[in-house]
C-alpha cells in the first residue's frame, strides 16, 4: 500500500500540511518511521513530499493533519494492519470520530495523540447503523 508523506506549507504560512507514519510493534511500542520513497511535488509551495510503500506485515498508523487559514486543524487517521485498512477516524473541532473499522485499534490512536500532544476533548466511537 502506498501513502503520501508530506511536510509542506504555503508561502505566507496560512496553510500547513503534515503527515506522519507510525509503526506499532508486537509489544505495543509506537515509533515514528521514515521510509525511502519516490519524491513528488508537495501540495503547498514550501516543503517536501514523497510516496512511500508500506510493508504488508505489521501494524501502521497514517496520520494526516491540515491547519487552515483560521488556525483550525482537521485530519484523518488510518490504521493499517497487514496491508488492510482496519480503522479510519476523523479529527475535527478537537474531537476524534470513528468513521469505519474496528474500535479495538482506538487505543493506539489515543496513545499517538498523547505522544504528539494533539489536543483531544472527546472520542466518539459510536458507528451509525
């Protein structure tokens, strides 16, 4: 599975885009990883971007965060286990919302948000039926 790792911002610093990739070990240790990849053009003018290939074995967390003109941060969190997407969450208005997937991976997302010091007021794990 390929994902885009990007760290870019606009010239006037009004928009900022950051993506992270974390690997979760079998012991539960979460580490940010850097994989080699193909360099591509970033979304905004200042910064760099590359497309990396995630290995099929293991659990990985892909985090996409975008700060807009008003300073609000929106994002998506995707948990990938053995090459398949097992959890998709949305971050908006300081809240994490379960979009699709298994809620047993939410604890990993909580630990990553604490590790990156992302403010979270509420976590909604109720799926619509």
